[in-house]
C-alpha cells in the first residue's frame, strides 16, 4: 500500500507520481475528499474526547467540595452518548479511505522510463546472439507434435482450454529445469522453501493480488483460500506481521510452485501452445531487505536470472519496463525476454520487481532499527518460468528433422 501520510502531506507531488501509473484524476480527487472527511471526523471526535476527559476530572473535585454530581454525571453521559456516532463516523471514514487505497498502485521510481505500452520499454542489453538456422525453425507446438511432448487435447479434456499435459522427455525436462533452477539459486545464497499452494485472503491482499486482481484468481469454494498465482505470495508472507532483527537482512528465498491464473484479461492472446496457461510451474526468488540494500539485491536477482539463461545457452535481452507496463505493486521492474526463433521475437521469461515498502506496509513486515520499527523492502522475480523455458529450449535447440537437443548443463539431471 502507498504511504497515505506522504500522500496527504504531499498531495500534488504524490498525485504526479500516481498519474505516471495511469491513476485517473477522479480517483485522486476522491482520495482528497476522503482525507478531508477523515480529518474532520477525527477532529470532532478528539474535541468530544477532550471535553469528556475534562468533565471526568471534575468528579473528584466535586466530591471534595461536597457538590452534587447529578448534573455533571448527566452531562458526561450525554457527551459519551454523543461520541458513539462520532466514533462510528471516524471508523467509517478510515475504512472507506483504506478500501480505496488498497486499489491504488505503487509509486513508480523516478528513474522508470515514461511510456504507455510494452513498445515503450527500454532495452538495456542483449546477451548471446540468436542462432542462425539453415532451415525454417518451427514453433514449439509443431515441435511438440513431432516429438509427442505435449498433449493439448487431453489437457483440455481433463480441465478446460489453456491446460495441457507434458509427456515423456518433456516431463523429464520440466523436472530437470526445476532442479537446475533451485540448485543455481541456492548456490547464489537463496534458501530453498517448499510452501503451501493455497493461501488465504489476508496473504493475497498483503502482496497486492487482492482486491485489484480478484477476477484473475482461482478461489476455493466455501473456503477462505485461493490457489496461489505465484510463490511470491507465500514466500513474502512467511514474515507477515513480524518484526525482524536488522542483522538477519537480507532474507533471500527461493521455491518451486505451480501457479494458477485465470488470465481474465488476456482473451485471444497466446491461445496456441503453452506460453499462457491457467496452470504453470515456476521457480521464484523473493527477497526481504533493508531499504539501503534494496537496489543491490535487485541487481543480484536480475543477474541471477540472466546467468541461468546464459548457462542454458538461450539468447535473451534485459528490458526496463516503462510506467505504462509496470505492475500494480512494482516501483521498478526489469524483464528478461528470451529469443524464440520459431516466433522470430523475444518473449518475457522472467520479471524482477522491487516493490520498495509497498507490500511491507500492507503485510506489516518490519525490522528493528535501534528502538524503532521500520518497514522492509520486498522484491520478487522468476528464475525462471519453467514452461516458457521449455518452449525456448525446444525452439532454440531444434534440428532440421524436428528433434530437440538438450542443453549441456541439464544432461546431469536427465
């Protein structure tokens, strides 16, 4: 959640930042009205409370002086009764402001490039040169058919569209990639975790999936549980409402989970193949860090994801997202896009985000700085999305006869 005190005290400056993330003027005006209503409600309540305290102190004086307290008691009781609607008014104003604030995205860093669309993202560098084939490379769904790697029809039969089944060597490759990703992350200092694939509403709200992206989540009927859209939710929320010793920071975590997304806003996109599925596997990196080390850890995570792609021999590029393409919780994001020769384009395979203190404020994750408790910074990113890595290997390691080589670093796993 954004810092409401900062927003209230520096409304014009904060509004400028939020407008960079396409927060509309009407929403900002509504925030301003709610701030005024909350301030008025609190002032009225404070005045009544001060009057109540002042009158309550007179009871001792009246008794010492032998004065009748009936009239005073009547005034105190009347003021007490009058405070009830004032308390309710203040609570309602605060709840309304909080509810609206939950739907307000994070402030983008000043360094984030301006832009409205994906095309406005800024390429930082390319790593490895795309392979030149002396034949026309196939797309992964054609390769899957030739090799019997993916069963799309039976995946749909078992569930619905955008579900699929990996078979034989593809299934082994998936398992190899998960182990390779986790081993690499562990070697870079990330502690491995196995976490629940179901999380409750409070956890989903803390990392920003709710309420904004309610329609993208798979909700468990009659339970306060959701299938997780990413391991970012459980890994970050392990420290929900906790105060960490400063000496323990940064906490570097990694874990493999399946991820579940309705993909409500992607109708018509990537309907063929396994680029965009309702269920997919991913190895996630999450960091909880001191604010002073936030950028350092961010660079470490980007480098790690890039190193994994390099070790797999997969050409890719590193891209800084513009304001219009930046996610809800992110203050800054760097994407890694892998080259897919079958499609003849780069496609996202990892997204590394620094949310600064946005998630920490919602989740109440703090660290002890002397006598004060301060908010940590949280970061998250893929290392990597497994299905998309399989696609990249299929297309980059294909032979003219449609057979597929296995990257050298994975052979020990297979």
